């Protein structure tokens, strides 16, 4: 891979987002989180599987990269690199991006905890107020309220499900969320 491929792609994506968002009101602007990691991935029935897929999923859904877009409303792109990618590319100078453009953050998302490196093109990532997210995972949501009618075995509790699809999905007979769960308490 040529030395400047990832930074060039990031710059081009940032520029395209800036052009797209130029005349749009804040609520209509497209804002993206981009996670970069390298690791094992293999085709699976619903896309890809493997530890590499898990890591990049934890990074892109992490509190620091989400919070960066919240505290910097003018940003259209927030990029987060795994520590492996940062050390293998940025630290080893296999990219034109300077290590000073990145901020070390802690990503703690589900069963994954590791350092990662945050970059927000066009903004000083070190000036962002991320104090509430750098020390650990997002808090667990509060328990669902008991429905009227009791809490015996087999009582259904309401459940919130969030499902994201990126690209085409072909999954005959697939199940992507749970509408309700049985309470066994």
C-alpha cells in the first residue's frame, strides 16, 4: 500500500463531507465516525466475522469517537485508530499524518478495552473536552420498568434494540433484534 493511501482517503472523505454539508443546516449535515484497524476477517453469512471485525466495531461505536462529534459540532468526521494501527503506521512514519494530530483515548466497549488514537480533521483533538469518556465504558442503561401485571415467570419486559447495517444485507430468515425478552425473576 502506498505510504499516503490512508491519510489521502481520510482527507478526501473529510473534504467530500465538508462540500456536502456546506449549505446544509446543522440537523441535516452528514457526520461520520471512521474506525481503522487491521486484523482477521472472513466472509460470514451476515457479512464478515473475526476478531478484526469485533475490534473495529468496538472502536467505531466507542464513547470517545462519539463524544468528539458531540463536543465539536462543526466536525464532519471523527477518526479512531486501534493502537496496533497507530503504532504500526503513524509511529513508524508510514503515513504523512503526524502523531501530534492524534489523541490517545481509552476505549472500553463491551468486552474490549484498549488504548486507541483519535483524530478529528480540521480541529485540535487535544482541545476537545473528553474528560467524561476517557476513563471507561459508557454506563449501563437503567433496568426496564416492570410492566403492569406483575413480574412472575414468563412476564415479558420491554427491550430497546439498536441495529445498524452498513452496506447491503442479504440474510434470509435472519433475526436482527429482539422485540421482547422473557423475565425470569
